[in-house]
C-alpha cells in the first residue's frame, strides 16, 4: 500500500461494499443499454435518457454497507444557464457526484459516444470544452457504448487529447475494445487512481462549477449543498445532466 498520505486518506471508504456497488451499477447500466437497443433512436441522447432515468430513481432498500447500513439517495438535475434557451452549449453529457458521509466526495464527467464493434469516430473539437477548466479536465472521461454488444468502455479525455497532440490529426477512429471496462473503471475511480477527490477543505471544488448551472429546485439535503462558483471563463456548460448520489 502506498505511503502517500493523500492516497491513505482517500482510499475506498472501509464500510463501502464494492461488490454490492458494482452489482447495482452493472445491472443499471446493462438495463439502460438493453432499453436503448430495444428502442429508437440509437443515439447518445437516447442512451443518456435511459441511464439517468434508471440511476436517478428513488432507491428503497439499497444497502451497500459492509458492517453497517449504507443507504443510497439520488437526485438528478438538468443544468442550464439562468436565462436558458436553445443556444446553451454543453461540454459533456453527464456529471455524477458521489458523496459518502460528510467527508468523501468525488465527481466524474462523461462524454458519451455510440460505437459499433467498439469503433467510432472522434474529432479533436469534441474534447475542447473539457479543458476549459483544469478541475473538469482532471475528472472527464469518454464513455463508449457499443450498440450491438451493449458493453461500455472508458478512457480519460486527457489521454485522448494526448493522442491527438501526438498524431496532430483533427479526427481519428477510436477502437475502444481495449479501453477500461466498467468493473475495473469503477474500482480504480473509487480508489482515486483515475481522478482526484474533492477535499473537504477545497476552496474551489469542481462541484461548484456544476452548482452554478443548477436552477431547477433546491437540493433536498442541505448538507449536500455546494456554493456556486464563478463560471465566466466557461464557454460551455460542463454537462447536460448532473446526478448527485449520496451514501450514508
């Protein structure tokens, strides 16, 4: 085990049963993919609707604790500017913030891409918005969904940007079959090996950028509320939907 104090502090919470969490997440992603395949259209927006509808529902009896009960609560928000119109631009599709207790918080931001046999085309411009703020760039992932195999694969947006910088191409065909699968991604993410957590004393948490675009309803749990950040430097809203999940 690493002697790094940050890694020790931010390791996976001891009362979190990873097997239970993985089972819930895998089942919900599989169900969203199956409903997406059975319906039309087969685009990223349709998959997002299925996924957020399933993951954002009220969770009764969802206990993912090891030695003590750890129940889940989720809340879904549509992000937009206060004076919203059809001109809103989005850098990604979905942001998910997971909070465990009062001192463990992580956020991941996902751009969805439909794939066929795990192959799809990607443009350099697709990655620009993720790098408008380093807090977003550090936590951004591309999630490829295969419309035939119904599997998902993940890769960091920053790694894809390095691929573009190295080749100097404006577009490329991605082969996502050798990217990180769901179970591996989830474990590495919870262990903070793929992206940083939000420190309890962080003066500028990434969640504040998302909070600045949440205008729909007040958060039902004031302990999970976040102060909105200044977002004048952002040309794009970080994500279309924001799913906040709390385990306690």
